[in-house]
């Protein structure tokens, strides 16, 4: 019997079909899957189920209309459930039947479905006889490379004698040598004032710091030292680190990662600590030729004044002995909207009327006359935004610091992991 004719006999009994005209039913049948009323069969349901097959849009119009029927609809849904159970069983047996969509993926359950794009990989077996990675061999290969290119480092056993500066003995105490390569430029490590201060702090506060600065390692000695360093460089504030390597790394990386789209301009001969901080910041960088103002300006001119920029350089370069062109670099930085980061590691204690470094030395007479800590407007020191220095060279002990505006110092104090998560300098060092 013609399916539409058969449906016309049923439409008197079915209140849902009775409301659907014969013309509408004929149109649905023509647009549906071949077979007319067979669209309502199980096989038709399986054909129409897949919505992921290329070129397939899902249910046929006739099937969709029939699914709305309160009588036929439940039957179709029951067939759907039966077909899904059959497909799942076939997947679990790794033998999908022909009626299962070839584009469907076999999964154990919706909860264990693999993420999109991820393919099943056979688990690694640790029961095999496969050898493990040769760690020691890799270490030896790296060392052999160092030996091969003559960059392997040897460390002399040097024991500096406090009472015989600059003499020391080697591993053999009777073998006396003169040390001309010490960072203790002025012999302050044996200065009686320094030694007595350390002894007094040792007797009063002990040898250890007690923890990180944010827990139990923040003492009055830390605060007094930072106040004195800020006064030395005529800045609002200072912050002490365990070394100037850490100070440079932590400050540059923290600062430049906090400035959106910051660009760093670094002198070609900058110290490794500054290079490390630049790498850790993740900021875009340009390396300008050593002390080359034209090259620096060419690089700065590529960016709008509104772009955050940092120019990093040194006052005294340890490997060449050259002196940074501080006033000129500061002028360029101001012209193009950049801030300046000056490493005075090899100059503090050595230059300037109070030993604040080369920047202070430029305005020697003015610095000599002005009260300690007072800002000298227009001076070279005043033009530098961030100054870093060490306590381990001319000052004779160990540690590093930054000096800058109070807000910048507080931001570094609050965000720099290299400051927050390390044991602070012990009382005798601060003293």
C-alpha cells in the first residue's frame, strides 16, 4: 500500500496526524529518506542518527516530524536507545558492524572519552629490558666539550690572610702568594671597624638570619642598611639582596614582566646577571653596540614614546675597563620615554666623594657640598632611575642592592621571587 495512503487511514485515529494535512505529509515524504514510511524503521533511524558524517545533516524531515508525535515519538526514541546499545556493544568487541557510522569513534563511556585531537597510545611498559638514559654519560660529554674548547674552569685554593693583605696562602699554608685579582679592592674585609661591627652583631644576634625577609628574617639591621644605601645614592629607597647577581636578575625580570609590552635595550658588554634578568623577563630586547649612542638611538626611535622601555648598562665594565656614557644615555632615554637601569657594581666605593660610583663622580663638587641623601636636581645620579650595586667588592663583604623610587622598590619587594623566597642576609653581614 502507498505509504501516504496508509498514513491517511491512520490520521483519523491519531489526533497528531489528523492535524497534519496530506499535502504536508507528502512533502515530508518526498524530502525524507528513500522508502517513505520506512523512514520510521530502525535502519532509517540508524542512518539518520549520525550528525558528524561529511555532508549529512542529521534527521530527515519526515523522521523529525514523526518524532514529535506523542504516539510514534516514544517508539523512535526506544529504537534510538536500542541502536545505541547495539553500537556500544560492537565497539566494546572492537568489531563495529556495517550499520555503525564509519566516522563514529569507539569510546568506553562519555566520562572516559579521549580529549579532542588525542589518539590512543599504548601504555609504556616498565617491565622491558630497555636501558635507561645515560645521565652520567651526558654529564661527561658536556664536560668533555668544555675541555675541548678550553673553557673548562679550574679553581685555585686561595686563603687570604687578614693581617697580611693582599697576601694569601694556597692549599699548602707555607706557600704564600700575592693576590692581585681580588674584588676586595680596598681591603675593607679586614677593616677593624667592619670586623668589630660583625663581632658585635654576632654576639648580640647570632650567626643566622632566621628566615626570609617576609617571615622571620627582617631585622632593624636590614632596614638601617637599606636606609644608608638609599642615602648614599640620593634615592627614596633601597632593597638588599643576597648578591648583586640576584638583584639584577630579580629586578629586571620582575620589572619588565610587569610593564606591558616592555622593550629592553641592553649594552652588548653587559654583565651575565643583567642578561639573565632580560631572558627571565620574557620581554622583547635589542642589544646595542657597546657605548654606541647612535646605534642606541636608532633602536629607540623604532618605538613610540608611549611604549614602556628600559635601557640597561653599566658604569665600569669589568672585562674592558671602559666607562659607560651615563649622561648621554640618560638623555636619550628621556628623549624616547625610557627608564634607565645602571649597574654600578665595579664602581661603588671607588668613585665619587662618598663612594656612590661613577654617576656621583660626574657631579663631584655638587655631591661633596650637598647634605647626604639630599636630591641634587639635574645631577647625573638624579637622572638615573635605578642604580644597582654590590656589597661584595669595594665594600668588602657580600650582598647586592637596588636604589630607586620608593614605589619601584616596594613593587620589586612585593613581586620578585629572588627576594621573597630566599633566606635574608645574616646580622653580622648587615652590620
